């Protein structure tokens, strides 16, 4: 077998390639959601579950994947996970119903979780602490590039070849990334084998699924209906059971003792604030641009470019500044600028203005490039190195959890603000143009308020 000499920069290239592919796929699906739902004759809620299903399994399996990286070696988990992601991506393109597509997205999310949870330990093993910020900043460029190319590429592909092409286009890149990982990465010495906390996985996963079903269906069922309240109660009971199980487990997946490290817990709180605000933007703007303003997927995708492009410059700079001056100032600056941008987006009106969209998205992008490497470094270096896999798993679990909740919550706010039923298709929102614009503006202002509260709470702590 051909072997490539493993060094820190080669490892970074491989990890960066895989990060690019996974984020490319995520952004393409969001921009293609209206076309996908229309072609499969899916309701709005069912269409959104093609996104939610991915986040459920990518969240649930981050915890065990971080643990498995500690036990079996990060390379092994990375390769198996990314292999599953690539196969599931190809299957998504063959789905002939929304139910099959949702099922394949569940598999895709599980594979992405394994690759994501093991990627960060691979970087931490390859780079010394004084260069880790730079590595995380460069790796962030891959997420940025995926976000940059995803909406534009997706819009062009969907218009020319249909929604299935947005999955098929990622498969060749997946195969290349998988082969590179097999040849380049090396496995660290394995630790003593421990049992997987399957009761913890079950209670956490079912609790998350129940909560997201409540957010998706509560408007249809009625927020005070027996089904809604019963499922919400079940979700809370499952998560209480999860915490109790983790406190007693000999080898817990969720290392709750890591929360006793002040910088780690503060970093997680700030991560929650960032994700809930940031990931609402794509759903709300997709509704505004494609549904309210009638733009095509390609036209909408072009307007999403400013949400990514500035980070190509600020992400490496943010990593260097974090290594040199410390992360606190950059995190606060980024949070302030993102809040300001959400305020601006909350003022959109019925007259389409490209600059009213471009300027706030550009600010969000630049702020994210500066602050995200700092935030990631705070979290990932605050935990002991012997728990680096578990710490990474907890970090990315919260990241994905808030991402899923943010996007589901965005739809709830739109529905409540417009006093609209969700029984129609994604293309038939049963809202007037003015209702939908008012609803999306309300969503931006809500997430601004939430971002401010969480950030202030983290600073006070």
C-alpha cells in the first residue's frame, strides 16, 4: 500500500477537505429545500425534517464518537464515519419519497458525527497548543468555503439538473477524502477498552427527538394539546434520566465533571449563544428571499455569498489573534457584531434591497471568522488532554443541538408571528407577502434578544 508521510500540515489538509464536504452538503440542502419538498409533494414540516433528521443523529452520535475516538483511535472512527457519510449521501440522491430521504439523512448524520468528533482530536494530536488556534482557523476556512460554494452551486445545480444533483455532486469529493484519510492519518495508541453507554445514548437521543417533534408539530397539534404537552413531558423526563445515568455511569459519554472547569463551561454557554443566533439566519432568509420575494434558488444562493466570503480573510487572522492576545476580546467583539447584524436583518421590508441583505451577512461572516477560532480554542483547551475526545464530543454535541433547535424554532416563530397554519406544502405557506416578511423580521429580532441574553449570562458567570 502507498503510504504518505503523516505530518501536521498533511493532517490539516485531510481534515479540512472533509469539513468542506460536510458543510457543502448542509448548505446545499437548505437552499434546495423548497424545490425538494415540491418535487416529493412533501408538507413544509416533512420537508424541514430532511434537515432535522440529519441534526438528530449527528448530535446523538457525537457523544459516543468522541468516546470511541479515545478508546479505538481517532483515525479509525474518522474513516468509518466518513465512509458512512459518503454512502448515505449517494443514497439521498436516489430517494423516491420524503420518508426514504429522511431515513438516509439519519444515516448521513450519524456518519458526519463520527467524522466530526474524531477530526478535532486528530488536529489536537498533530499540533502543539501554541499553533492550535492557527490550525482551527485554517480548518474554519473549509467550513466557510463549503458555505460559500454550497448555496451558489446548489442553486445552479437545482435549476439545471434538479434537487438530486445536490447530493450526487458531493460523492466524488467524499471518495477522495475517504481515500486520503486512509492513506495519510495515523492512529494514536489505543486506551483501555471501555463499554459504550448505550442507556445514555438512548435517553439522550429519544429526548432530543421528542423535543424536535414538539417544535415541528406543536403549531398543528396545538401548544396546549395533550399530545404536545405529553411529548414535551416525555422529553424532559428522558433528559433527566440521561443526566442521572451519566452521573452514575462508570464510563459516561457525557463527562459532566468537565463542566467544573470554568473556561470550558463558559465556552459552552457562548457556543450555545452563537449557534442559536447564527443558524436561524439561513432558514429565515430562505423564507424571505424565495417565498416572500420570489427569487430562484440560484438568485437566493448568490445573496448568501456574503455570509461566507469575508471569513476567508478573517478566519486565519482570528486564529492568530487568539494565539497571541487571548480569546476573550475577540469573542465579545464577534458576539456584538452578530447581534447588530440580526437587528439590521429584522428591518427588511417588502421592497427587495440587495444591500439590506448583503451588508448584515457580510458583518456576520467577518465577525464569525474572528471569534469562532477563539471560542473553539477556549472550549477545547480548557479540558484535560486525557479527555480531549469527550470534550470535543460534548462541544460538537451542543453545537449541533443548538443548530437543530435554532432552525426548528425559527419556523415556530414564523408560524406564530404570522398566525398561519402549516398544513400546506412548503410552497404554499398560506401567508401573504407582508405576513411572511413581518414573521421573518420577528424571527430575527427574537434571536437577537436570545443571543444578547445568553452572552450576558456567560460573561457574568
